[in-house]
C-alpha cells in the first residue's frame, strides 16, 4: 500500500507517517538487517580470535606490483583521452538508464504516442552527442 500525498499529511497515527498495521510489514526487513549485522560481526570476531598470528616479514609487507618491484614513479601522467573516454562511458551509460522507466510506462495506452515521440527526441539527442564525439575524434587513439 503506497501512501498518497494527502494521507501523509492527514495521518493521526502515533508512528508518524506509518500506521500501526504498515509497520508490521517492515519487521522481516528489520530481522534480515539484524541477522546480516550479527553474521558479519560474528565472522569478523571469529577470524580475529581463531586466525593465525604471524610475525612481520619485509618481503610480505612490501607493496605488490604484479610480481615486479616498483622501479618507476608512482604518479605517472595519463593521457587526457583516457579520462575523456571514461566520462563518455559514464555519460552514455547513465543515459541508457533512462530507457527503463520509459519501457515501463510505454505499456500505458493513453501515453503511448507521447512517449514514443519523446523517446525519438531523446535518442536523437544521444545520437547527436555520439556524432559530435566521433567527429572530434575523442575515441580515436591512433591520433596521439
């Protein structure tokens, strides 16, 4: 049962926004949360108590770099294209997330024509962004 905006402000229950019967629906979630916290704490505690204590070893305490000793500077400069590709990936990945609510509401017969036109506009804007990125050569690694 999803409360409406009017019911949120007109409720007179002692629990605030939730009535007494609605709180009972959250008991399994609370039980699962308590179980997860206790289980994680028990595992950490048991591993601390039962785990073997070893002495320090300079070889094992050294930083691991793929089996090779670190001989170069840690702060190397990356190409700007690396960051550009990462930002473009996040941008287009987030845009795809907006397709899910559209797909859910596309089943509504009354809004189908409106939603179809809106999605065509949305995809056209995405295509223009992709075209601009490709035209600028942002993902062309051979230009370096």
